[in-house]
C-alpha cells in the first residue's frame, strides 16, 4: 500500500510518500524557522498563512520525488492533532480534497502516535515490547509499546516539556529561537560541572517529569550573576543540558528495566539532541539495553511518520469522513488501545 502523508501541526509543512508503512519513497519538509526566529517563537497566524503558501508545492514535490504517479497512491494520512488549529486545518483540508478528488480513502492521525512510529522507519526498528521516550517541545512522555498501535502511557511531564524548557532557557540567555539546537551546540563548548544545576527527578521510582524547577534555577543564576552570566553562557548551557539529559536517560532506562524490555527508543524533536543521544546510548549500553533512535530527519515533525501510522489505520479498515475536524489538545489515549 502506498500512502501519502501530510503534516502541518506547527511550523513545518511536510509531505511524504511511504510504501507499506516502513519504506520512505519521498519526504519533503518546508520549515518556517527563519520566519519565526525574529519573534522568539511560533506565531500561529503567520504559521497558518505560510502553510497555505507551501502545501501545494510541498505535496507536489513529494509525489514527484517518489516517482509514483498521483493516481497510484492508495490512501492519504494527515495529522489531525494536537497542534495549532489554524496550521492543522491547512493540511487536514488539503488531505480531504486530495482524497476526494482521487477517489481514495484517507485517515486522520494523532501527532504523538506518529512520533512513536517514526522509529519503524529506521533500518533497525525495535522488536516488541519496548519502551519509548517521546521528547519534544510540547511533550515529554514514556510509553511501553506492544504493537504498532498499542502504547501504554507510563509517565509524562507535570509541567514544562523538555523542549519547552530548552526554548525558555535559550531565551533567558539571549540565544534566540529555537533553543534546542543552539544550546546543544553551545553545551559542547562548556563544562557541565562548573555550574551544576539540580536534577528534577520527582520520584526516582516513577516515570513522571518536571522541568520548571531547572528553568527557575537557571533564571536565579542569571539574576545573581548579572555581570558574568554572559561570559558563562557555554557553562550554563552545559550544566542545563547535563541536568535535563541525566533525568531523561535515567527515567527511560529505569522504565526499560522495570518493564522487562531489552530495547528502548527515543523519538520526537529533542531526540535530535546530540547530548541526549550520547547519554542514552552510553548508559543503556552499560545496562545491556539496545537503543533505537531515528535519523535526524525523522526526529522533527515530518510526514513520513504520519504515513507510517496511516498505513496501519487504513490496512485495518479505518476511514475518516468529511465531517471530521482537527483538535488542538491531546486526544491520544494509548492506555485504551
């Protein structure tokens, strides 16, 4: 089955063509990072307007890149939520029209479920069961996976997501938006032990997270060192990243051990963070656990992961209707699957 995937939940317009839920024939992503950078974050109204401009050339580009004629596409999968409503509506409406015009089925896909399935697009996907750390700008959660659509929620953030904390700390340091990439790069130049920040574990035997405290710790350091914090930026970045990464790595490895899993996955935008990839791989190796992390192009928002989920939904006979609508808040209830 050849599925066209469409993603427009935030500030990336993406389309992909995927065969049988795992073979990526084409993937095109149009980013808006340069546009939103000057505002220090995503501006929803501007994002939706840019999606309108990009959706047609991005979809046409993915179809052309795949070498598969549009009339040979078997179905369409599109992100339905959560995300920015204005942005979601652009991709969702386009998918409806494309499917209707070509007389093929289509299905809405949850953004979180798509991220969890991105690991199956890698050459060496994990066998079931495994635990997965989904870590991004809006979400930080741990799941136990027993099937392509069977995920049990083990824990999640109580406040800020890890990626959100990165963006806020970057803003405090005057590093701009998005913060994850620049802090990851700057941290490599600093000493994580020079400015040691607290590790917010909450309960070490549970899988929930809280990153608001570490954000506050950085703010207090800046307030109490007004004359030197600029020169200490690399050390602050290194200390902050080390604290966040230590907690994430500990929690996912603990979850794997406690749930009898010899494999773990890290997915989502923050999975592209080199500090996190290194720490999880190092600590998991010591525990005898295999790590599966998608390539960098599959960590951020992309349409290939949407098409991967869409394949399993369409193959199971699921269909969306023209009356279906997008949603902004999390509706993914993996415990019930």
